[in-house]
C-alpha cells in the first residue's frame, strides 16, 4: 500500500486540529514553561559573557594588569612595562573614612593622573570624570550616606582631610577590583603615602595597567615575555581577554546550573506532555479507528498525529522563546548594578536555538509512546480501548526515544562549561527518576496485593492505583521529584540561614583591625580595655606570601610548572595568601599530624599547613615548602598539619610559621575584638580610628548584614529557579488526570447511576490521591533531605542544621497543593451527564 503523502497528511491533520489547540494545551503549557526558562537564562548568560568579552578593556582598565603586594614595581620592571605603551600606576588598600564621630571602612583606590586608560567614571550628578584632582576624592553612595556627606564636604582618610568631589554612580572597573570590606573611594596616588598607609609592613597592593601603543597587540605574549624576564611569581597578571575571570566563571557556571534546572523541569514536564498527548489521542480514538477502517496504514496515522503534535510543540516552543526574550530585560535591569548586561531587548540566536532544540526533543521523546500505541493497533482494538487499554510496542519506541535522549544529553554536554558536572547532573537526575519509577511500580503491586478493605471508598481508591491504565507511575515519578525539590530547597535554605544567623554571630569577633603597627600594640590593648572592660583581644602578625614550591627537599614541585592545572582543592597555590607566625597553636586549629614546635624553636625554620591543602597537593610532615614574601624566598620544613575551623570568622591562616622563620620581614599586626554581652561600644570605634589613623577598623555587624542579604538573594534565586520545576510537576498532575479522564468519566457515571453522591465521589478521589501523597511525602522527605545534606555538607562545607518544622511545613504546602490540584482537576468528572456518557459507550 502506498504511504499517504506528507502534504495530504498535513491537510487531514490541519482540518482536525483546533485553532486553539484544544486537547493539546497541556503540551503547550509544559513547553512554554521549560523553553521560556531556558531561553531567558541562556539569553541573559550569553549577553553578560558577550559584554565581559567586548568591554574587557574598560572592565580591566587597560590591556594588561600587573599586581604585587606590599611594594611598588622596581625601576627595571617599570622600564620593561613602559616599552609596550602608556602606563598607569595605582594602589589598592583597606582604609577608614571619617567625619566627626562617624566612620566607614572603605576600599581605597589610589590612581595617578593617567587613570583611567579606557572609559570614564560616571558620577551621580551626570559628569564623566577621570582621576580626581589633588586633595579631592570620588566616594561611593554608601560611604556618603554613612558619613552624612555630599559633594563639597570634607572627610578624613587615614587622618588626611580630602574634599568630596563627587558621588560615584558607576565605575566600569568595579568588577575587576575584587572583594573589599567597604565601598570604593577613588583618590590621588599621593594620598596613601601622605597618610602613612604604605609604611613598611602595611597591607597594600600596587596595580599597574598598560594601554598598548598598538591596539591590535595580543596581550598574552606580553605577559609571557614579562614572566620570562622577571619570573613566574614576580607579579599577578590579568589581561583584557579575562578582565574579571571570577565574574565570568560565576556567570558561566550559574547559567549552566540554571539551564540544567530548567532542563530538569522540562523533562519532568515531558511526563505531562506524554499524559496530555495520551489524553488527546484517547479523545480521537474514534477518528483513528475510522481512518484505519477507510484504509489508512499505521504509518499514515503516525504522520497525521505527529504533524498535529509537532505543530502544537512548535507553537508552545515559539511562545516560550518569546516569553524568554520578553522577560530578559526585567532580569537585566535587576542585575545592571552588579553585572555588565544590556537592559533592552536581547536576541541571542544561539540561546534561542538551544532552548527550542531542548523543547522539541523533549516533546519527541515523551510524545512518541502514545503515538506508537495509537498507530500500532487495529481499528477494533481502538474501539475497545475505553475498557482495554492500548499497549506500546517497545521495539518501535527504541528509535525515537533513544535518539531523542541521546540528542538531549549531547546538546547539554556540548554547551557545558564543566562536562563532568553536567554528566553527573544528568546521570543523577536519571537515577532519581528511575528510582521513583520503581517506587511507582512497587505502589501498584502493593495496592494489588493488599487485602480488600471493608470500606467501599477505600477499596475503590486502592483499585484505582493498580487498575489498567492507571497513571500511578507517572504521578509518582513527577510528583516525587517535585516534592523532593520542596524538601531540598527548604533544608538547604534553613541550613544556610542557621549557619550564618546562629553560628557566626555567636563566634565571630565584633571588630577586625587591619594594619595595626607593632609598636602600637600596647597602646591598642590599653585603649580597648579602658573603653570596653573585659573585651577579649587577639593580635597576630599579618603578612602576605605566595607559595613557590613544595614537596620533598630534593624533589620540590614548582607551582609555576603546574600552569593553570592546579590540583583539585589547591586554591591556596593561586596568588598571594595571608601568612603568619606563632609560638603556640593558633586558636581554632587542631594538630592532626606531626608535632608543634617548642616556644623557642631551634634549628631550621618550621611551618604548619592546613591539612586539606596538604591532602590536595600530596604534602606530608617532613616535606618542605618555599614561600615568597616581599620578593624574598623563605623555605621551611613542614612540622605539623592542622585542621582549621573555617566556620569562625577569626584569623585562619593556611600557613603558620615558627617564630623567626620569616626573618626580619617588615609587617604589621591584625587584631580581633570580642565584646562582652551587653557592653557598650559607642566610643570604641571613633576612639580607635583617632588613635590609629593608618589602621582599618571594621565592625562585623555590617559584614554579617551583607552576608544575610546575599543569603536572602541566593535563597530567592533558588526558589525562583525551583518554581519552574514545581509548576512542571503540577502540570504533570493535570496531564495524568487528563489522560485518565475518559475511563474516569465512565467509572463516575456508573457509580452515579448506582446511587453514589458527589461527596462520595470526591471522597473516592481524595482516597486515591491521598494514598499516593502519603507515600510520596515520606519518599520526598528522605530523598530531599539526603540531597540537601550533600549540598550543605559536601558542597558548601557547612554544618547540617536544617529547621525541621520549616522543612515539614514546606513539604506540607507541596502536599496540599497536589491534593488541591488533583481535586480541582477531578471536578469536571462530576459534571458529566450520565445519559450522554452512556450513549458514547
């Protein structure tokens, strides 16, 4: 028999297809949610990455950047750098800005008159300016508000008065500056030295940026040439090609994570797509049977209804793409102050094509089973399908489903920044869905094997769980995933809140002091004790150093030889880190291997290393480590490994040396102050600022408030991302109800003819869904809690501290939502007219 041409098949399909896609609306909704989320996330992420790449010069402030700690570039280094173009010198350091008794920690950005090499600074009054004139500073809005100043007022920085020349509206270099305890203040390069903020031992960074004479010059060869001449560890470097690598890495990984969340939601919604297509084809079983009686082959049936489903899938995907484009400006406006992103409408063909591909592939995978069932049965079997459900040809399903799943996995891996993470996510999601599917099979078998209860409603409810055509498997799989997401989110959110809101405030110092002169330690102690009797002080030497080499003395590994391929967990090998020396074991540390040195150690210099770092790089007690401090290399033998309590906000150093190990290296002290409960600190901060103008005193209340704000924002982001998954789960529920509506209508009508009331029919529905929900609640609590424990303890390295009442409340909300939607979806069954329904049998 000749197959029906595609043109003819489309003519039949178009005539049978409702203009409003009646019967396929669930498919449209599911694809709209998933495709819209992926399109918005992909478009926004792509826009940010594009801006980071195209505005690299402005964000970095030059073509290349060199950074060194606690020193200026030497004359030889400066001469080498000037060969490539215009050079701008700068300093970065922590400082205190004051006005009367008001003070604010600031990130002081001292610049020369060549700054900025690219772009201009925007002020709140509309001006675009360059470096501030002598005696003037540009200050951030937060600093101005805290000090109560405006343009034209004077403030003190390190004891030196400066005029507020303007309030910063936006600084294009802000993303490349990194984290600081305070808002930015941009001042002339001469200010730090005149304020005594760059004395020997002070914590500051020299920042040198270069604007190439030849704009087309590639930056990487220049960096390689400078490192070849002065050594790999001479300075930290960045180029315009990676002006803000941490921002780009965060945006890329967060975007990838959110795409995976959207993909998971889309796959869950796919179960709803399958249910919706099943319901649609069930409603057209008479039309299918008629076509077969008239001579249509199985392939013809597949073509006709594949075209209908494809048209609906395409419409849902296009609507999702449009929604993704429409919502992107709102997301961009919310992120404008944090990330470089266009605020208008953004169209990213690659992101939209990827989202559409995901949507259409998911539709193919989940619509294939009902289409295969419909095409493979003879006309008489279709006529009897109301009471004899159709079975699928599993061999016929292998090709469309197998190819579709493979294409989805391949698409995810091709677009992945971390393929192994993506593969693990896909594998974990598949495993969880498989486990839930097995639980669904188990529930059906258990319901079939249980003794028949005496209660008619309970007996009928149990029967509905295992009857032919029951949607138990689909419901358990999708709703179990959704409820587990409820528990996961609640447990992670409350654990993070508990760690920050409960543990940290109890153990964090009330004040941090940076760059305290060593000869001022006694005065510092007496001042604090006089103003806050009983305050607990801790003073430690504070230096900066870079790990240069490590390992057995005769086979030490040079960090420079590792390039960018650092061992997992060896973050301390990247750049300079805080180092100190101590007579005794530092507070918050526990020796886990080796022995601590005596009070007056004799012999070679010794060092204690964080056990996690030692494990990551294969360092053992008895090995050696070489650290560069202020351009001088110091080698020490590893005497002990320590476990560090990172939960505390005290001083935690990866490397602690024995006294004398660092020679006579100039340095200052850092201090923490813990105030007794109820003690007043009103006079402490202004007194310390006046007594030690070159030091930075930071009150931790603002830091903790910032942490809480970031936590709230992260929680909101997690909830927003998970809302798509929850909506997809609810769509699956409606799809399952729709798929079983024909058989449920038949059952309802028979029961009503036999005298069942509406209340009894609702009780029957409540019994069936209540049994599923009760089992899923227990499964979700276990699965969601286990996943949350992995995230909190293994990923974030926090303590497991969920607020169980809130977790159970979140689970309860999910269960109530499911029951409400289940009963709401069942209400049309009660409105079915017995006479009309019986005539259709």
